């Protein structure tokens, strides 16, 4: 008996088989130049250190962010995520939610921020949120003061970039999460592992779900193209003596970071004794012998002694 698939089931089948690529698909609703953010493009161009006298349109086509269709420049979804004025107008799930929880769960949320300024801005905004809500100790190295972070910042940046890059953009109603708790930071990306990859192979095999997004991030130095993201995450944690990050994969792929054991005790150490506060009553200030003040004081003293 043959069963017909509906439109959604057909789409899901082609997606699961890797036939449909979200990042390469055209975004028909995006209108150039009305929806194009030139400032975002200029910032990306500067970071990529590109040179030449090509027009903006030629560059967009050369980096595969857009393609000419007859006489119209049509943006791919990846181009929209990087260069749209309002990304969420075209992709509702294109944002990162940052949470700060009190304790070890999200029952009490102390701070929340939804970042929806585009891929580059969102990654940097998530890092700023982490830096603002985690501890930093200081270590004197020679004549310089060196920051010692509670968590591996380079590894976290890699994890957030990977979460955006490898997420399943067909997972509607879900977005990337960065959650800070008292004992850990979690970075979660919507979607299970790409077909053909199992959790035990993370770090040894790489399957790029969104190759164009990966390429555009690689051009500005946010990620490595060679599929060494997991290794960089582990090496970054090891470099500051953090426990090795944990990886979980079900409907979301989650990376769990634990704090460096040496930083928190330093930050939570009892404060040193402070010197006693200055007394409320003003204290006399000695005067130097021979000074004008000293001579006037002696003259007044003698004058007072001569009074009846």
C-alpha cells in the first residue's frame, strides 16, 4: 500500500536527506537595496580584510550571499542573516537568548536579553553578556596586570559561533540559548546532530549543516573552516584549567562549561583588614620651623602671655 506524503512531510524528507540547504536557499521576500544594511556589510568587509574595487553587488555575489536572477539581486538566507536591516522580519528564529539564573536552574531569572541584530552582532552581544555576568580575577605578571577569567572566553566564543553556524534552521519555534548559572554555562543549539554523525564522533568528524554561514564566519575569523571547533573548545577550557566541557545531543546540541576551580576561591576570599577610618575631629598639622606660619604662631603666643 502506497501512502502519499503531504507538503510538509516532503519538505522534511528532503531536508533530512540534505537535499535542501537553508543557507543557500533564496529569500524571495528580501528586497535589495531596501532591506540591505550597508553598515553591517561594511563592518563585515572590514573584518574580512578584502581589497579591490569591486562593487557591493559584485562582492555579495562573489561570497555567495546573493545571486543574480534575471535583472534582480536575490539574497540567499545566509546573506539575510548577515546583512539584513531587520533579520527577524524574514526569520523569526534568528536570535540568541541570554539568561542569568539565580542558583542552578531557571526558576528565578535575574537577567535576560534577546539579541537579534544579525549573526555577527548576536555572537558579540552574547559574549558581552557572559563577561558582564561572570567573575574575573587579576594576576600580576611582571609589571603587567593579567585578567584571569572564571570561564574560557575563547572556547565560549567558539561554542556560540558553532551553535549559530550548525543549528537546524528548519527547527521552527526554537533559537540558540546561552544560560549562565551559579555552577555552569550552557550553550544550546536547536536541532539534533546532522545525519551520519553520532555524539561519540564529536571532535573527530565534522559535517557542516550550513556551509555558507560557516564560510562567512570563517572569512572574518570567528571560526575555523577545518572542522576543529570541538577541539578548540576543549583546548580553550584546558588552557585555563577548567574541567573539560560536556556535550549533550538530543533535540538540541548543548555544550556545558564548568568554572575554573582556581578563580572562584580567589574572588570569594575574605577581604583584607582595612585601616581604621580617619577620626572626625580635625588633627593639627605641624608647621615647619622658620616658616611664616611658624613665626606668626610664636608672635601670637608671646602677645597672649603679655596680656593682663
